[in-house]
């Protein structure tokens, strides 16, 4: 009875985690800028933790459940810090084609402003 309940509960957690990860991937694909994509990627650790805990619960082995909890803790510690590093690097990223060209060749002359009609 308990093993069947653990298997069903573990399966439900895995499915829920995969749905969260899928929504995060769709958000990372559809959102316009790097910073909003990093925000969508913030849901990935939650989904990954659900998948890991669900998969270990489905086994019913206490050692695997404890290892799964350690993996989940490691994911919760490392994924947000890597997302923060990506956002920190993206903050200085040029937004326009002119800024990107100026970054490639900083000695190029700036184009004169257009004359009013």
C-alpha cells in the first residue's frame, strides 16, 4: 500500500516538475530580452527539484531518497547563482546594432545625426 502510494506520488511529482520545466523553456524561448529570459529560467530549479524528489520517492529506497534530497539542495544552491552571473554579464550587453558596431571598432567615427527635413 505504502509503496504504491510512493510510486504514484513520485510519478505525480515528476510530471509536475516536467510541466514546470517545459513552461520555463517556453518562456526562455518566447521572452524578448536576456534579463526576462533569466527570470523565466528561475523556475527551472523548482522543476528540477520536483523531478529529482519524485524519481527518488518512486524507488522507495531510503538511501536514494536521501541522495535525491542532497542533489535537490545542490541544485537549489547552484542554479540561481549561475542565473545571477548570466544576468550580471548581460547587464553590460549593447542593445542596438550601432552600439555593437562601436564595441567591435571603438575608433570608428560616430555617424552624424540626421538633418531635419
